[in-house]
């Protein structure tokens, strides 16, 4: 489906959208710090849309992190790093669609809690989760000193979302659901195939199946590398191909889909 949408509307994709979002947030950050702009003027609520303040649809994605300059810079750095990586891997259209789905789900969630302002911070969270899913072994320097793989930080994020969903009010629950909605839409089939693959491994071990140590479990359909020849490679299954075809990171989004 996404391939069909890309063929039809791909020419309208906006490249480097992460840069534009950071530039807009930086401008609003300066205006807020100078006292020229109040954050409530750019927040989005369903009540504001009912009052025909349509311009908030364009301003709420530009709501900047204003805790302190260092935190804002670090947040923008991570957003640029991960957003640019996703755009390079997916292409501008798929990345635009991922962001638009996130923003659209946030707007929809706002109508469930009309007086509660939605936050674009959850959009940054969905970008982080997508990056961690595709590049789980990428290392970040926590506090600029301690190297940590993003998959562990993503696990903490999922746990935080789960806790917020369980103990938070309905506004917080709707924000959590909206923030992971675009992630699930993009990765649901990939997750399902990974779970099935894991179940097969468990069943083989439970039945005492003997698997030769030199026999690879994953093999790229395009280049033929395996988890034995390239143990650090991250292999995934394409959701667009008919059947369970495995690909390496280089070819998961750069291959002809098998129907």
C-alpha cells in the first residue's frame, strides 16, 4: 500500500523535513525566550479547532523544548540524527508519511480530550522508537560519557509509556496510543514475523530438534550474507513481499518486492 502511495504522491515529498521542523522550533524557542510569544498560542486543543483557530495545526509541531538551552540542543541533535537516518533509509516520502501519521493521530486524540493540549514531544518519541527498532545496536553516549545501545533506551521508553498508560488519566493514555500508532502501522507486520520466527525457534528446541551450528538462521535474499558470516548484521523480513523473505539492513528497503 505504501508503495502505491509513493508512486502516486512521491513527487510531493518534502526532503529534509527534520531540518525544517528544527528550524521552526528554534525560531519559536527564541521568540518564547524573548517574551514575544506564549506557548499557549501555539498549542493545539480540540477546543481551539472548534473555535476555528486552524493555524494551530501548523504551529503545534513547532512547539520547542524550553526546559533549558542545553536540553533543547540535545533534543534537537537527537531528533536530527535519528530523523535524518530514517529519511535516508526510507526515502523522503515514507518518512513524511510516518510524521504525518503521527501528527494526524495526535489531532484525532485531541478530540477525545478537547481541553487537553497535545504535545509534539510524543512525535519525537515515535521517531526514536522507529530508529531503535531499525538500528538497535546503535550506541549513544549517555551524559556524553557512558555508551548505551539504543535498544535498551527504547525498552525504557516502552516501559515508561506502559506505566503512563496504566496510571495516567485518559488524556495521557490517548497521547500514548497516538504516539505509538504510526510506529505500529509501519512495523506491525515486521514485528509479527519476528514473533513467528521466535516461536519456531522455541518449538525446535522444545522438540529436541538438532540444528547444526554451521547452518545459518537468517540469510539475505539479495546478497546471500547470513547471521553466521556477518554476526553483527541486523536481518529483517520485508512486509511488502509475499512470504517470509529475509533481507540485511542494506537491502531491506532496497530490493524488488516478491509477489
